[in-house]
C-alpha cells in the first residue's frame, strides 16, 4: 500500500530534526551519534521508496556482515527513528539471541587486585583510583565525569545517562581515599579524574587504553579486561554478599530485572567447582 512506503528523501531531511529531539530527551552525544550513524548507513543502502520488504532485506544483509548483537543494535536505532517518523509499520523485529548460561571472561578479584598492585607500584595513581571507584560503585567508565570532589564529600552523586538518572553511592573508605588523592593532586573542586584538559573528564578511550596496558604488564588475561570489567565485578560481588537483585538493578541503572539476572549465574569454572561437592 502507498501509505506504507517511506520516501528516502523525507527520512534524510528529517534526520537533523530527530537528532535535535534526541538532544532534548537528554540522550548523550555518544548515543545520538551512534543512532545517527546507524540510520545514515541504512539510508545509504535504501531505495527511494522504502517498504517493509526493503526493511526485511536490509536486516538480512546486516546478518551476513555483523554479529547478532551488532545487528540488533542497528535495528533498534532504525526502529526508533521509524517510530519517530510515524512509520511503525516498517519496524522489524530484532534477532533472538540465546541467553548465555554464565558470565564468562569476567575479571576475578585475584586479577583485579593484581592490576591494582601493579598500578600502585608503578605510581599510576589515577588509573588505580579509577579501577577502585568503578569496582566499588558499579559506575560506567563514561560516567566518571560525575565523580566530583563535591560528590565525594556528600558520599553520593546523581548520574544522568541515556535519558535516565540514578544515584551512585560511595562508601566511607573510598571517600577517604579519593579525598586524599585529591589533596595530593591539588584538586579542590569539580571532576576528580580529568583528562588532558583540566576541566574535562578523562575519556573512556584513555581509560580503556590504560586498563589494557596494565593488564598486559601485570600478566592478567586481556580477555578479562573490557569497558565493563570492574562494573561486572562489582555486580557479581554485590549479589554474592548482599543478594538483593532489585537494589542491584537500581544501583546499576537497569530498567529491567532480566538484565540484572545474569549476575545470579555462575561461570563454567564455578559450576565445575560446585560439581566437586557432589558425593556420587
């Protein structure tokens, strides 16, 4: 039907307005950039009049070139835009991905402390305290800009991310350590973990690069070190010692409990250890 077609020219012309609307929704610049890039990639491959069959063919094309997680991410970006344009009839389903049985390749406490020791011995104080902050709060690397001197003095900070906000709490010991670090670095106010520019937070890329370097030098398997490594460690330890999944979901900023349930599962090694206890 004619009303089920979307003109490519219209979609292209409306993209800037869509980006402005996302900004008003308080989505981060990185999120907006990601959505826009996915949409542009789709439009470049689209016909002048886009129908549901075109959408299905595009999804099939993505499946041949990308991993399922990447395919779903791109589809979500496009579906969101189609909904905004008023063309819900063109929306396609994401690919179903089988849930993993455990949280594999998660950094262990042993390796975490090994990385801390290396950073401390080699006077890499900034990355040392960044690791401790993430592991003890569950904050994301991209949210370190919310870790300020003022927040540490209050023992908490409000994080805004993906159009949502949540409260991050700092325990007393971490507050004392971070305030001591601030004194040593002569940071009196504002962002604690600055990048090259004093008034701007260190970038996720810079943190990522430092973590990979320390892992390699400290003899930690690099497969265990990725952007959410220490956030996962925090969540796993929280479930092991506290066990309140609803509260953990709140701390991590998860909208659905299903996302948090993964931390109740065990790794393959943990499963094998438990099997040793069977008297059979």
